[in-house]
């Protein structure tokens, strides 16, 4: 009701839906996500993983070919010739991938290893969400006249710093070890998120603003999905190597698979050396999360540097040079 009262209705030029482009983009993204998940669980050289990568590549190539020939494409590929727009799309992927995707494995640790209830585990992450909300509301009034590369670049750098602050986990760590990193990352999210869409709209011609807004939201969602898949492979691999190297479990591969799916207590109870098994699983979860947050931190810092370096306001088209011929033409037009 508030939207109906306050927001004025706008009407633009309608165009047909690009069903083919949407279908091939969806197939490519889904196949790539499956390949990353399956490769981490079952090996990167398995037939299913290689087939998924092949499908993702083929669907992406067809998508690019289709979009290049459409009068009304789902995504105008010419927009990516603008360095600012391409960097903004990459920033959207990195923001969601590095800020939010790693928390999936943190939640698994909080509930499966530290025995926190689901609500309690969710409240542990509240500092990041709460601080992001406060920062976005407080800083919004000061960022209107600021070049978007500064809050976006600084936000990604802080997200990276917050992730790197969490690369301190050990087998004895409790949930409080997460708070400093979550707080710093929350500041970064609060700075970067509000300007991402507005910067994307400003980086394209006005008729393409709706397309740009949809693209940045799509890339953010794709970043989250791919982040979960990629970091999941990293987490499972590090956890499995730690368990295999301990020598405590008779079937380390099966033990690692059970532990990575949250079956920690059943795994420890089924192992004769209960205390040793519990310590190994705790250490494996810590090592897995350290690997995830290290990768997320490096990626977010790199994204912040790219944003500061390459996001620039679009330059207006240069005015036509004034020549005697132009002046004569203009004078004749004025006389008519």
C-alpha cells in the first residue's frame, strides 16, 4: 500500500521476452554449479564432472551467439564493452560470493560441531546483518555525490578483511571467534550493497537501465550459487585431507563424507577412540573454514582493487567541433 501511494508509475517501451537467451543462460549457470559441487565431492576428472563443465561451456557459447543476433536480447552484450559495467558485474558476483556464501559452512560448524540450535546459530551471524543495515542507512546520505567506485571498492576491501580475520579457527575455537570478522564484513556490505545497482544504472544508456538492474541482481544471485559450490569443494577437500591424515578413522573417505554432511556426533560415537575422533573432526572443520575464508578474503580484496581501478563515471559524448561550415549551417537553420 505504501508503494502504491508514494512511488509514481512509470511506463517504458515493451519488448518480447527472450526465452531462448533465458533458457541457455539458466542451463549454463546450473551446469557450472553442478560441476563445481560434483567435482568437489567425487573428483574433478570423473565423467559426470567433465560432462557438466562441457554442457556449461556449450550452453554459454550458444547464449552468446543467440544474444548477439537478437533485436531484443535478454542481455545486450555490447554493455560489456564498457569497462565500468563489466567490473560492476564482477563486483556483484564477488560481493555475494565472498560475504554470504561462506556462512553456509559456518552454520554447519555452529550446529553440527558446537551443538547450537538453528536459531542460536542464526543469531551468531546477526552482527554482520545488523551492522550492514546501520551502515547502509547512516552512510546513504553521504554517498549520493560520491563516485561509486569508492564505497564499492572500500566495501569489498572490508568484506575481504572481515573474511581474513576469521582465518584463525582451531579445534578449540568457539563462536565468539567469528564476531570481529563478521563486524568488519558488515561494514563492507553496508557500504557496497546500496551503490551497486545505482552504479550499474549510471554505467549504461538510459534505455538499458532496466536491463542493467536485472543483470546486476542476476549476477549477484549467480555469485551466491557459485560461491557456495566453489567454497563447498574447497571446504570438503580440506576437511577430507585433515581426516585422512589423522589415522583415527578406519574408512577416512566415508568419515569425511559423513562429517561434511553434518553427521559429526554419529561419526564420533561410532569410532572407538571417541576423544581423538572428536578432536580430529573439530580440527577438520576449523581447517576447512580457514581455507574457505582465506579464499573469500583474497577474492574480495582483489575485487575491491579492481573496483577502485576500473569503475569510472561514463564520459559524455564529445561535442562536435565548431568549424566555419558548421557555423554557416547553423546560421542557415536558424534563418529558416
